């Protein structure tokens, strides 16, 4: 940086006094009257821009850095939000009205006779206690005991003491009784009319409290809250010491960084710094012993690796066992739930019942674990998200032979089930076809990129939704895939190529397998899959085969899960944060409703039992109801015509559902000038006759 006091170069070396004075004044920020005689060394040009080497003057490093700390808000967030304030007020009103109504019913049926009865007993008890106090009954009892053993000295001392106590207590009791009686008479005559009954009611309630049975409260409980075990630092320390892990010998070896033990969701979280040299994995390996030390069920104790270093443990203990808490209602079970291949959707929850979401685009999935760990249901949760996007083509190949995914077969373009040679050959053909599809899609993406429609060389939502683009998403599930690779080893190499190439081309692969090895699942294939879900496994080797080398040492271990009891639980990596995930397991009714909704989105209706309507081909049905004089038709007109002809199938359809169903068949939406349902001609969204004819011709060519 140039020195503002330096003279200009070249011919300007000779500087007149006025110019020098102006430069000095501008540089120093003061008025310099005599530039020729000014002492430059005596002028302070100000503090340097950079801090001193020793840190002097660096306020951020010493003081003001605390302003970046996260501080809790003074007023809670719900009090600052108008809608949340209204919700809390409504909840309080509902709770108060319920409890008041419940107590009112008890008043009319129970309290009305219990309180007088208990008050009578309480009055007698109070009178007896006061009489014993006034007569010094306790001292009389002791004196009688001394007389029984013929101890004259003690008897005389105790009797004298009793007489001294009774000599002033009885007059005091009489005086207080007279004062109380006079006060009652004056109060009845002088106080407002509502005061005496209120005082009488208070006295009756007090006497009822004295006279009630000791194990029976007067007020009936309107709620029976569940008793939760509060996790404390002492409990955690004692439990960790009892594990007998090398390095943890004394409760003082364990400390708790802020915020220590605190509430976290439906449970307690204890963040623990283990002694130096002790890693959190050692505790994770002894999950069952830890639950025994805490005297809690195994599925209520969830140890995990901490975020700061390998020796930090996050111990989360639920209010209740996971099997008793269940899972929050799945968002995909909502009546209007719909997913997208390019957007996140919920497929599971973590141990704190927070939803876990994923996207299908650019991701492949590997689900592994021993038999009974819940692999198939974890895969069903992901496939359900794909089923609710009508643009996705589903391919399911399962090699268990029990049709675990048979209810999804009507939604698939290919469904293979079996453990015979025919099933293996069909699956191998699907893998070959998907590889060929990758080649075709690569050419289409390249052309789209040249047109500026695929700037990153990947499938976009616009290209996937465009009719006739051939870039619609494909999700292929291979359950118990190790059977396929053992029977046809060469398919493993093709699958590896598919996994590598398909992710950017709108093709997602889901592989579910038992504990893999080099023969049942090629190692090159597992390294290409980013999202991995390891359910119950037996040892470190199997754990790292699924989650990747070193996962066990980083605390990502599924060896603590039990097959059957912890079915659906596993460690997942490849999402925003590795951790425990439990796949959604909806009820049979919710699952059937989800399948019916997915079928409706795809252009058909699936019922249950004897009321199951027939499957219809919406394109052929539109051709049937198409009037000869129609050049084009609005979507609402077509929907009304279909519902009028086949009300049991299309009676609940909306124009949007008709549009989506025909869009999947390649019928393009356009503006149509035609007569609407109101009998007036207007320009609205619909389709033209030539689009229907073209879709039928293309389908015939594909079938041929």
C-alpha cells in the first residue's frame, strides 16, 4: 500500500509547501499549519489496520466473540406466533373444560355424600385429638405405665407433670372455644351473606381431609399419567462403571459437557465424555449390559456416538420402550399424500421419533441384515414413496419366493417372484434392459443438454414429466439379491455398471440382502452405493461389509439390534447424518389405503374383497366415450363422460386425475377450444383427438 506521506515520483520530487501541508493534513486527520517545519515523527497517523502481533486490541478474540453464542429467546417461539398462541389457548380451554366437567359429574354422584361422611369422621378425630392435648393424655399414659410396674418415683413425677400441663391447657381451650363461638355469632350477624357459608364449606372440606381414609384421596384423578424414569448423571455414571470397560473405573472418570442430562424429544439425552483412551464403541457393544445397569428395557436405551470426538457418548433414554411408544403416524398415510422422485419423502423415524426422509433421485440403496431384522419392510417403506409418484415406473424382483411384495404387483411394469431358474433369468433380462435403457437415456440427455434443457447432464423434473421424452423415473427393487448373484455371478458386474450409470439418468436401484460377502454381493457394487441401511448383524465384519470399512470404529454399529424384537431398526449412512433409523410399519388398513391411492394416481382403482372393481384402460375408455364431433375435449368434460359410463370406476375421479392418467400414456395437455360442461364454448386445458390416436399407435408399436 502506497505511503500517503511519500512524495510523487518523477518530476514531482520537488513539492511545494502547500501541497505537503495538504497531504499531511489529509493523512493525519489534523490541521498542519506549517508543513515545512512540521515534525513528522511527532504525528500519530492512527492505529494500524491489522491487530498487533500480541493480540492487543483484538476485541473479538477476548470479549465480543460471545455475541455469536446461541442464546435462548426471552419469549418462547410459540408466544410470538399468533397461530400457535391460538392453538395453545384452545388446548388449555379444552383441557380445563374436560377436567371441570369430570369433577362436576363426580360432585353430583360422589362428593355430595362422601364429603359430609368424611367431615363427620374428621370432626370426631379432631375433637379426640384436642381433648387428649388439653388433658395431657400422653403424660397420663406414661404415668399409668409407671404405676403398673410399681415405680412410685416415676409415677409421682409424671403425674405432677400431667397436672401442670392440664392446669393451663384446659382453661385455654375453654377460652378459645368461647372466643370462637362469639366470633361465629358476630360473623353471621355482620359479614355479607356469602361469607358464613363459604367459611362453613372450607371447615367441612378441612374436616373431610382429616377424616378421609389415608389411602383414598377425596378428589378423583381425571388423568393417570405414565410414570417416567428420570435419567440423572448419577445413574449414568454408575451404569458406565458397572460395565467394567477398561479405563472406566470410578464415577469421577466420567463428565458431562454442557448441557449435560436434559430432555430431548420423548426422552432424556445424556452427552458423556468418556475417560481418555476409551471410545464410545465399547459402550455401544454392551447395549444390553447398559440396559441392565439402568434397570430399563433394551429398546428404551439407545447409546450412540457423540458428535465431537470418538470418546464422546450420546445416551438417549426414552420415556417408554420403543415397542410401547410405537411410531408417529406416517405422513404418506394422509389422504392427500403424494411424492415426487426429485423431492424428499418420509420413510422412517429415529429413536427420538423424528421423521427421516430421503430422495430417490441420484441415490441407490443397500439394505442388509440377518434374517428377521426387517429388511423387506424397510424396503417396502422406500418403495411406498416411489409408488405415490405416478411418473415412476416400478420394477420388483424378489427371490424369497413368498410374495412379500405381491400387493404391489399391480403397480409394477415387471414383477418377478421365485427362487427358480426362470425367475433368475427374468431378473437378469431386467438388468440387461436397464443397462440398455441407460445407453438410450444417455443419448437423450446429451441432446437435451445441447438444447439447454439439462445443464448438468442429468435428468430434470421437467424432462421426466415431459410426455414422450423417455426419461421418466425408474425404481428397481431386488429383494434377497444374493440369491440372484449366487445363481448368476455375471449379473453382479452388470448390476455394478447399472448402479454407477443410472443414478444421473433417473434410474434408482434398491438392493436388499442378508449378510453380504464377496460371493453373495460383489465388493465393487457395495462401494458404489451411497445410502446403506444395516439392520441386525452379528459382528464387526458383517457390519462394515454393509456400512463400509471403518464404520464400526466410528461408532456406527448395528450389532446391538436383536432380530425380531428390533425388526425394522438399523444404522443408516448416506443421508444428512448417520444414525439409527426405524422403517415405517403401517397398519394393514393404512397400507391398503396407500396402495389404493397409488393405484388411483396411476390411472386405476383397487378395492378390497368382493367389492374390488375391475381394472380399466383409461386410454381405451376415453376412446369409447369420445364423441365423433369432438376435435378436442376439456379435462372436466372427459372426466364427466367417464364417470357417467363407468361410475363404479371413475365416479370419484377429478379432472386432475384424468389428466395425470393420460399424461402417463403420453397424451399431451394443451389448450382446447371446445364446449364445456356448462354448454358454453371456451378455451381450457384438455387434449386433442390426434394426441389420443398417437398414444394408442405408440403403445401398439411398443407391444409389437
